[in-house]
C-alpha cells in the first residue's frame, strides 16, 4: 500500500550552520573535537521525525570544495563566504551520521543542496505524494504548492509552515514567480545584484502587472540589463532535475545512530536517540 505520509527533505547545510552558530562552541566530542553542529542537527532529526512522521527522510548537502555552474556564470556569486574550520569539520562528518539513521543523503559536485530539495519535492509531487522541505533559504519558496510545504525556521526554534498563500503574503508574488522576483530585487546573501533601482515592493508590483520577467523584457523594459537579469533568474532557479537516490520508504536505524553518537563521545545525544528508539518500540 502506498504511504500517505510525507517525504521530509532537509537542507543539511542550512541547519548545520544555524546550529553551529546557535549552540556553545564548548560542545565537544571525543578528543575535544567540535560537535555543536552535530548535536544540534541530531536533535533536529529527532524533532522532525517525531513531529512529522515522514515516510522517508532525505538530507541534501552542498559540496563546498567544488564550484557549480552558478559560481562559473557569476563570479561574485556567494562571494566572501568563509567557514570556520570547526564548522567545515562537522559538515564533512554529518552526512555519515545521517546515513547512520538510515536516512537518504544527496550530495554531488556541481549541485547545491537547494537543487536536491527541488528535485525531491518535484519527484514526490509526481508520485502524488506530499513533501515537507525544511530549510532556512527563502529561495525555496519557489517550491511551495498544494503538495509541498516549506518548514522555515525563525527565532526560538519554531518552524513556520510556508505554502503558496504565505509566499503571496510575504512577497506579493506566486511561488513560480520567486526566481523572477529574486532576479529583479536581487539577493545580498548570494551577491545577486538585481535590477538597478528595483526593491522588493517594486519587483512584486511589476510581476503582478506583467506576470513574468520575460514579459517585461518583451516590452523593452530593462533593455540594457536583460542579459544580466536572465542570468540572475537562472541562478535563483533550483534545478529540479538534480540526481537523487531512490526515495523508498524508510524505517530509522536508531541503534546504529546512537552507537555512532556514543562512539563520537556524544553521550547525551546517544541517550536521546535511545529514548526515541524505546518510544518507537512501545
């Protein structure tokens, strides 16, 4: 029988960064190795599993040491980002920890975590399922639909549920218009300049009137910036054809995950995983 539970897709880098900066740097594992991001991420996996009861979990990752077509197309894309060694070490360890839970991992040179989120949500929609996409990247709002909900973190650890109506309320555009909106408005966090003199309100107003960036360009608007704006839109558009593992239904391997946490010297996390395992067996 086909499961009616959602596919849970998590932006691994997004939450690893959030946990690294939110939790004390004094959290360490065996040998004094930094472990705050790992502990926080493990807690997130437990929390989301308990709350959402997904049919399967996929965690998507960037490949930091490799550039993507976005970096090659726009030299300043994500420019100036530097990660502390302690964070990089944990980012390298986390995919194996996720696999210890029995969850899927998506990571491949040339793709960003965003692309795997889009591909997984699209695949789940095609099979008439539901997807939950947990990420702190608002570019993901382009994925919101009647079958895909974004779980967006805010202060206090709360996760807001973002669907099409919430995208309209926040941006004044439809989810499908989000890449055009980003191209026009720009995105300082990714170093995307946007159109000269165009802010969020004007970008939304223009898209409400004309429907798309292409329609504006067809009318001769932004003539001197047309090539750049098309590039910005391409960069902001998630790749829904990114390669994925087979996303079959899963049963978590709590014991293996707890054993890895214990081996890494993370006793409290191992105990928390063991507690969930005991609850699941009741």
